[in-house]
C-alpha cells in the first residue's frame, strides 16, 4: 500500500469514527510525530516506540503497512 492509499484508508475510518487523527492518537497513547512519520513512510516501525505505534494503528486501520 502506498502513502496516498494509506492516508485514504485512515481518513475514511477516522471519518466513520467521528475523530481527527490527533484526537485519535491522543486517546490511544500514540506519539503524534512518530505516527505521522509512519504514515508518510519516513519510519518503518520495526522496533521500540515506533513498533508500538504501528501495532496500535494496524489494530484500528487494518494492515496499512507493507512489511
């Protein structure tokens, strides 16, 4: 899934939930900058806090990241 497709999936699910990305991230204990970098493909999320953020995002939005 490329970056644009990932953003469309996330936006659609957030719209259904009635949330903004920032409010959703805060409620779920995500680091906003790390989560944004994961979405934009700047981080892969393979270790540490980035991995935890990626896992939480995949629980909500599905498999949006390529391994």
